[in-house]
């Protein structure tokens, strides 16, 4: 119990960018955040679309004047055409998150490429897709090369409140507000196990507070126009110097 409390306290005090940095020293090629002093962040939401929550998220973002990049699962696309059309028409963007919610890195090379392109065919009916996020966040150089070959930029994130592991909206709010920096890529989740509903609750609570600090919440494509990509190598250097 004491170990768990200590771990949660540590994670709340500092986002562990060094873990991503060390991983990407071995497997470079993913974007974590953009180096900029402008108060702007990208919001990304994984694992939709879902009947119960995707429309709620879109309505909430519209009310707050925020934009997001939605990393959709290919198997979830059927029967959600109207929602996807509305999403794109509202100024949000779609990203490729494979067909299923599973670890992309475990797929054989050919299987990975086939799955990536299968999801791409479904998504391309609604928009041009520029971004790819591997399932479960793990990736290899081979995966990066395949994604780049098909016109994708691989992206992870720098602001992840462990919403797939911890069900506390209060903790997520506290974590976000204590770790927010210009150029961050914020990762949230839609979907089952209460994740989508927690995202709705969290955004309702956090978006006004972020905007009161002068931040704009935008898509990945818009964020990428600010500053320069901060690579994992730079992240590690920054962590060591702090």
C-alpha cells in the first residue's frame, strides 16, 4: 500500500519524460512534443469512436472552443459515419490507431503493415490522415519506417495522466494542471471501462482552467506549426539538466 501511494505521489509530481527519452534512444522516430514558448498544446484522444461518449466529447470541445486529434480504431468505424463527418467538419482531425486496441509492436512485420493500411482505408473516407499512434504506445524502428513509407508521422505524447490505469478524475486533473507545459501533446482515451466518460468529466473540469492560463488547445497538425519537434534526445538532455 505504501509503495502504491509513493508511486502515485511521484507520478503526480513529475511526468516521467525520461522513460520515453530512454526508450526512444533505442527506437527513435516518434514525436513527443513541440519545443515552443507559445502557450499551446495538442489534445489527442485514443480508442474511439463510441456511441456513448464521442458525441459528448465533441459537444464539450465545441463549447470550449478547443480542437483535438482523434486516434480511431478501424474496427470501431462502421455505424459511426455521421459522427466522423461531423468531427472533421468541426475542425478536428483523425489519426490512425490501427484496427484494434492491442499492442502494435507484437504484430509480425507484414501483419503490422496490413493492419495499418486496413485502418487507413476506413479513415481515408473522411479525411487525409497524417498521424499514426501505435497501439499501447510501444514501437520499433521497423514500425516507424513502415509508417513513414505510407506517409504517416508517428506520435506518442508528453502529458499522460495514466487514465488507462487510474480511475480517479481528481488525480488526472491534478496531474494535468501540475505538469502542463507549452508544446505538450496530451493523451486521453475514449471508450470502454469508463474511460470515455472520465474523459468527458476531466475535460469539463480542466479545459476552463487551462484556458484561463492562456493556453489554446489545438490539433496535432496545428501544434506542429509552432517551434520545432523536441526529440527524445533533447528530452533526455533537458531532464538531466533540470
